[in-house]
C-alpha cells in the first residue's frame, strides 16, 4: 500500500484556519431608547428586530425576542436611566434571552450608564455600584459593551469583556461651530471634568477655564466657589458629561456673568433632568443648552433655550465598525493612540 502523504511536507498552500462568519447585523430596541434605536437602525439601513418588553403589575420584567437570531451579530440598545433599576434588569434579561437563542455575539449598547456615578469607594461601607453592574452584565452573557461618556473612563476596567467608549464631544463641537459664537472660551463647572473640558477646547481651538465647587452631601446641590481663569468680555460654554438638577450649571452661569462674561452657553452629553430642571434652566442665565438624545424620556416639551443633538449617526458608525471588525477609535482622531483598537 502506498505511503500516505505527510501534511507537513506536502507542497502547495496550507489550509487557512477556520473563521466563523460574522452573522447578519441585528438591532434590538429595548424599551429605554425606542427613538434612538430606530434612528440608529435607519442610519445602518437595517430593520429593527421585533421584540416585546413588559412590566407586570407587581414590577416583574418580561422580555421576548420575536424572531430567529441564531448566528446573528446582535446589538441590544438599552440605556440605564430612569427608571434605572427596571431598565437595568431589562438589559440583563435581553442579553440572557439572546444568548439562549444562540446569537453569535451580543453587544450591550448602553447610551447612558447611570450607575457609572458609583465608581469608587469614597465613604465607609458603601458599594462600588458600577463594578457590581459590570459583573452582572458579564454574567448575563454580554460579549462586549458599547457606551457613551462614562462618568470616568476607568470604569472600562471594571469589565473583562471589551468596552467601546464613545465621546459625544465631537458631535457637539460640530454643532457649536455652526452657531458661529465669537470670542469663545470653554468652562468646566468643576475640576473633575477639567480634562474633558480641555478636550472640548482643543477641538474648538479656544481657551479653557475651570470652575471650583464643593458638594457636602448627596442632596445633588453644589456650592460654587470660584472660577479659575479670565472670562471678562468672553462668550463662555460650560461642558459636562451629565446634569440632573442643573444646579451646578445654573450656579456657575451666574458666577460667570458676575465675572464679566457675555453670553453663557452649556453642553452636556446626558440630559438626566430631574422634575423641574428644565423650568429652572429656562429661567437661568444660560442662553442656550445643547444636549444629546441618549435619554429621550427627558426631552419632552423642552424650553426654547434647550436644543437636542442626535448621536444616532455616531452610534451607527461604531456599530458598523464593531460588526466589520474595524477600529472604533478611528472615529475619534483627537484621542487615537498608535495601535488603538
């Protein structure tokens, strides 16, 4: 019987390792962001996956995917904003349902991750809530996470799965440039967002000043102490990752006017807006506030001095990059590092 050929010595090209197909891209809209989900799907040119989420009378959350997702690359869009716990549990259940339905990859798209505020143990006997939530998302089966403007970027380290972190500032700065605001300076309302404000200032090519505030308890009220930098005769835009009561921005706007600023603007990524906040902003010294649509439940009946900027296009670009296995960091050339993923 003739000898069998040795595969290590046989001439010709070696077989390439098997690579699993990526599967069709699927956008599943959670109940927290229906309009943003629809806008993202439209940008991508794909239909929304039919699904159903229901909260029973005793508060029990139920979810169901209404079509086959076996082998698909699924992106479930579900922000963690008010009602925070219901939305978070729904996110976990969507991930679990999709994994049990044999989706090839499940990406949790979280436009606003509310529990990111609990990122450290800064008092005795408190929970690091962001870490607990990260563990729960992984335990449910998420393969990766896509989110925007975390309270602190190091929260990405709470996850063992890949996290793609988007920045709203590029979209917001494009909108600010269209306003043709002259003699502009960027202001951070506190030292905590100083690096973020510097990034805004670099994109706009303008100077930056820093506000200094103190917060003594959990009442969401802050005392404005001082402004570090010159704003006299300048137009100022305050920037931050989110606002709840608007107190810090409203107080800082008053201080800026006292220091001789002309018009005062504001821009925040996430409009959390507790009840009564929009009315206070309407009556404040803020000429115009720019917010994104990451939390659409707060964007009803806004006063004329609050404008909404959509980030659907940015999320769609990131989703396409993840699906096509290309670099998400290329969307942010101002932050790109050599060899970045």
